[in-house]
C-alpha cells in the first residue's frame, strides 16, 4: 500500500540549491547556506507556512545572541547581520512529493540489513520499512 506525502523546502532560484538540514551539529541555522543535493539533504517542512517563516527569518541574516546585565537582570537579545547574497526574490518555497511504499514484516528478512538484532527490533516494534528504487 502506497501513501503520498507533500513536504516543502526552500530553493534558491539562481543556483537550484536548497537550504539544507542543520549540518555539523550547529545550533544556529542562520549560518547555513544553499547547498546542492549532492552535498546535503534539504530541510523539509510539513506546511508551507513553516517553510515561509524559516525563510523570512533566514533572510534577515546571520543571528548572534547578545547578553548583558541591566539593573541586576540578565538581558538577552538577538542581533542580525544582513547578508548581501540573501535576496528575497531569489528564494522560493517548493513542494516535494514523497511516495512511501510499506513492506510487510515478513519482507524485512529480504532486506539487505546485515545486523540481525536490528531486523529483530524492527519486527518487535512493528515498523514498516521504506522500499527504495521503485
């Protein structure tokens, strides 16, 4: 049984590159740059509005947190440094259509999984596997 899913990602029009998932354990997504599909997986969003929100914030530039004390209170702010290569007209949110084909638990034995313990855990959890190459 196949199921279809629509996800969204952010594409740079001039290069065809996509904003990637976070790389290198970074916790500051504003440092990411559009990357070709051969280098990194695009960051996927479940709704258009989430992708547009991410794009709007990313277009603001590279963010840096500033901390200081004021009247005995810890204060925090985010300052953005505008990046000249981040032009709003050069980016768009595009849909990605995903088709998922599920395998039955009996088919798990036919998968090329060398780890027998992993196969057993998949069966115990009742997980379905994505069948590639279809």
